[in-house]
């Protein structure tokens, strides 16, 4: 099979394995005696709501989920609300307030099903009293640009939120809460998926302030004071005794689906890790070194083979480009490979959006740099300017999928043909 098409098929298999219509139905809770209320947030939440309606054998009393603009899926009983991501907006704020109102006055006989996926943090932007949405927007932009990890970003989010860090589940008490989650974070930690609105938070206000100080982010005095006092719901809180968390799809599962696709085509597949983090350009350099070792020495794997990895890298934006961790990874990889023969790569975000662009990622081929130079495009200069999207777009090597309706984080595949 042609290398680019094989890479595309692996990405498609990874995404397909995590679609709610395929993965949610095996994790449904049992019918309750009382009412069923469905809530949720994330890029996959509307598709999850539709899949839940199709699989659920009982009635749904009420429901509201909030998803990213363009990711809507129509439902019969569950209201679908759209809001902005990754920087929150007023629509998400309004939806978060309505969600808390919906779960008021529940009884022990009632069941709340919470459908959570990546992107839920930005889509449920309900600040603590004394914090404005505009302040959260500005802080979100600073955190996204400074190179902080998703775990660090979510730690700060939880301690400035009136709904994250277990507060949503606490508001449902005394009803039973079952969270069905699609993981988009390295390690699948429940506190980091959408900043853990239905799970206890072991981190502290001091941890959140340490993140702010570590990256030199300037905060107004009143915002820093709110962060210092914004305690989330902690382990052992009795309001969370009836809260249960179930993973329905993970990055590892997506990589395994991609690996099986490669093996069916006679190509050995090696999953390196589903939780690789760090600066995207540095990860690109390391992966290039590994691919060259395979191509030139047959170590530690024999070609033909594909090297698969997932996780969530970061980009510290210092240039004027549009960023995007997958395209930054790919551009650094291409520069380090320097046109090495027989090495191809695809990297993309499984939700279809890399950074703030409606582009999932891109492709690397052996002739990519030569083509760039022939068009007067300097790959190293584009990398220095954090302009991966501009680079791959100019060469027609962007990976554009549109909304995939799921999100299991980044997908990286490096194909070494020999």
C-alpha cells in the first residue's frame, strides 16, 4: 500500500475506535428507580449524548451537554449547546450555570449520567465569585502559550472554577452519578479529563499558584487571591461517595487499533507510548533519531515498520506563527530527518483540531524539504516562527478531517519502509 494511504488508514482506525457509537454502549449503568438526568461537556459530548440515547432502554427525564461549535449532533431528549474552545466564551458560561440548575434537588433514587470528553474544561467556564469570564479568557491564552502541560493547566482551571474539580458531582448529591469519559490526556487521569468536574481533586491551591509562578504569568492581586482560596472537592468528601467514573475510550486503545491496521497490511507496528509529553519540537527531534536508527541500522526494530505514539506535547509560542503541537512536531521531525529516504510520517489531533486551527495535523514525506526550498520556504525559519500550519498548508500537506466527534489526544505515526 502507498505510504501516505497507509498512514491515513491508521489514523482513521484510531479515530473510529474511539467514536461514541462504538465504545459507549458497553459501559451503561443500570436503570434507577428515579429520574435519569444526562449532562456533559467536551468535543465528543454531543456524539456521546446521541449514542447514549440510542443505547439507553429507559426514559431520560432531562439533559444538557455542551460541545464545541461545529461538533453538534442532534438528540431527542438531551439539549445540545455549543460554545467556544480552547478559549471559553459566554455561551459556555451560560451552559455551565444551566447545568448546575438542572441537577438541583435530586434524590437518592435519581441517576445522573455525565458524558465527559476532552475540551470540557474550556466548554464549562464557570468562574468562582470575584473572577470574570474575561479574566479566565486572558489566563487561558497565557497558559496555552507558555508551554505548560495539560496537567498544569487543568490544575489552575480547577482552582478558579465553580463547577470543575468535583464541584459538579457535589452539586448532584445525593443522586448517584456515573461519569462516562473519553480520555484525551496522558495517563488517563480522571482529574485531568475536562478538569475532573465529577471526581475528587488531590491537588491544592498552592499547587495551582506554583504553576502560575513557574511560567512567570502575571496575575492581578484579586485573581491571585481567588486562586489561593479556590479549594476544590477533596478525596473523602461524602458528597462524592456515590460518584462513579468509567473510561469508555482511551489513547492506548486508539493506538492499538492503528497497529492492527498496519499489521493487516504486513507492516510491523510498535507502540512506543500513549503518554509522551514535552516540547513538540524536542519530541520531533528524538523521534527522528529513532526513525533514522531503524532505517540505517535496523535497530531497535526492523523495517518495514511503523512507530506509533500518543500523548500531548506542548508548544511555547515565541514566534508569530499559529502554533499547533502536531504540525510543530512534524516540522521539527522533517528538519531533523533532512530528506532521509524511506521515512514518512503523519501526526494529528484525533478531534480534528490542532491548536486553534481547523486542521488536524499534517504529513511528512522524504521530498518535503526539497519541495519547500523550491518554493522559497525556509523550513527552519518556519519552525523558529512556530508556523507549522503555514508551512504544511503552503505545501498542500495538511491533514484536514473536519470534526471527528471524538477526542483521544494526539496521534503520531512514523513509517519506515526500509
